[in-house]
């Protein structure tokens, strides 16, 4: 029984691209997927950091891991990533669309350039990556994609203003359902994870400093703490593996109960 169950979560022989995988949530999920046996491609705009992270994954997990510099908002860059990945590994089985940014600004004061930048990375980037990698998966008749949305897709965060982020993540959630239903009968499943407040490299200083904003966040959370990046890893493995073979076009909220109140 244990061996049969473990086999369903086994990703050995598979290749997984993780965007924004050089650090934070992306790196934590990449490590988990590597521990499950998959070879890893870190697609990140920060090439030096991505190379360090890839080397660390290869050393710790014993899988093949590499870094390919990628700007998910540029179709040429995304296509180059897929071509290079196919040349190195020969197949693409899994994709985690994790790259994302956020700008805290009240809507009436937000520059259009900032709005566009957030939507371009968070939503357009997911589309471009899914399109390019999805073509390879569809040709092979199999594949799994996990998009990283946010609880901000279904609630409005307070007290900070972040309308572009919220709108982009809502778009990711519905894009997931669209792709999942379009591609299901062709062998490709697409799901999304919607994290709550997480303690990442980018937010660690915010939580360390505390203050009224963090106090408000935690007061609104039943769990009374931020999530840790490693807490997303097992779910990512599940969604990419055969253990979730009947799971498609679905949303998995990981927020410590924040959206339940």
C-alpha cells in the first residue's frame, strides 16, 4: 500500500519548468518537485541567482537542474526557453507559473506603467508560458500545469492598495479554468494554487518589522501567522503528479483560513 501510494507522487523521469524559481515560493516548490524526482529548469530574469539555486537543487536532490534566463513578458524569450529546454531534456512534463510582482498603491494614484507592469508579468506571462509549454504537452498528449494565483483573486486585501495585483491574480484563476477545460481531453491538466500571506525573501523584512499593516493581516487570519514557502511544496507535487489525475481546472487556497472569515 505504501509503495503504491508513493508511486503516485513520484515525478522521476519528468522535467519541470518553474518560472520565478530563483528564490521564494518558486524555489521552495522547485525543491519539493526535485525531491519527488523531477529534473528542474529555473526560468528567471535573475540569471546569477537562478544558477546558484539550480546548483543547490542538483546537489541536494540528485536531479538535473539548470537555469535559463527568461523574461516571461517577452514571447521571444519564452519561446527561447522552451526551445532550449527541449534541446537539453527532450520533453516537458510539468510547468509551475510562479513569476509575479506586486505594487502597493491606491488606484487613483497608480501610474498606468505600474498597472501594466504588474498585469504583464502576473497574467500575460502566465498566458505566454502556458501557450508555449502547452504546445509541447499537447503534442505529447500529456502534461500538468500549476499556476500560482493568490487569495487576492477572491478577496480584496487591506489596508494596502494593490488593485493591479488583485485583478491580475483573478485573471490567472480564470485563465486556469479556461485552459484546464480546453486541454483536459487532450491530456493536459491545469490547476492553480492561491496562497495567502507568505514569508518569502521579498516579504521577510515586512514581517520582521511588524507594524500596523502586518498586525491587520494577522488579526484577520485564524492561524495568526504567515505561511512558509515550504508549505506549498507538497501541494505542488500532488498537483503535478498522478496522485491528482482527476483534478483539473481547480483552485487550491492555502491561506491559513484567511478567506474563511
